């Protein structure tokens, strides 16, 4: 597969996971300064990793949410929680269970903050309906 095909495959997967509206907003915000990075993550993260056959999409979502929580990357955490709830068929209880699991391995303070962030995302989703 060449880089153009990997980018197309990645963009398709990115849209599937995050939703068209989210990806369209991200693409609209691209600048000459950020466009190469956006191309890179589309090819590498979405076209190479998210499309691998071993784990299903649900498992990958759980891994990403837990990792973003553990690393304290709250913008990415919120983005993936939102996508899991709106595009991935996750329930609020699914998100709660991920956060509880991470309390043991990533720490109670990180999970405490994750509950706050996730609750805010859930309110935003509810208000958007």
C-alpha cells in the first residue's frame, strides 16, 4: 500500500471512529503549519494502527480512553469519550467501567479527574440533542 492509499484508508477509519462532523471540523482547522502533522496521524494512527486486524474497534477505543486517562491527555480523552458515546455504541456505564478500571492502574486522582471530564462530555452531548 502506498502513502496515498494509507491516507485514504486512515481517513475512512478516522471518520468511522470519530464521526464525519468531528473530522470535518478538524480538517477545516488545518493550517500550513499543522497540515503535515494531520497527514501523518491520518496515515500512521488511523491508516496503520486503527485498521490492524487483531483488535476490534471497541477494544481499541477502550485502550485509547484508558491510555489518555493514564497519561492525563484530557483533550484526547474527551474526544475519544465523545466518539465512543456518539459513534461507537458505548453507554455511560461503559465509560464508567473504563475509568474505574484505570483507578487501580493509573491512580485515583487521574480517575477522579476523568469522571469530571467524562461527565462534562456527557452533558455536552445531552445539550446538543
